[in-house]
């Protein structure tokens, strides 16, 4: 049984919010009623678009911090399951 989740929400303005939690359903509900992060309070939550399960919350938190740094195109490849595109999207703009 998973102990931690890394998740991505699509917000009302089309942006993505990345977070981690031990209770995915409860945390999404908190975001929806305005008890989540400032970003989701300001822009609202449309839907959960992606999540990963982890055996420990610290692993989910570390993954959250990794994905938060990604640009939009790379997050969308992850959400859409286009894992083959992730290495190319990992390149820095200066290397393109």
C-alpha cells in the first residue's frame, strides 16, 4: 500500500500545480475548497491530471521537487505518458 503520492493538478487558468501528500483524495479536496497552496487558492483546481505512488512520503516529496522544476512541455509529456520524450525535453534552453 502506498504511503506517499506525487500529484499534478490542472488549475482553472490552465497552469499545473505539483504537490505531494500521504492522502491524495483528502488533499485534492482541500485544494478544491481553498485550503491548499496559494497557487490553487488563487487559480482554483479543475482536475487531477497525474499522480505517482511511493512507499514513503519522502520519496514522493523528492519527486515533487524534481517535477516542479520542469517546464510545461516536459510536465505534459509525463502527464500524457510520452516518456520517450522526457530526455529531449530535459535539455536546457541554452543547449537547444
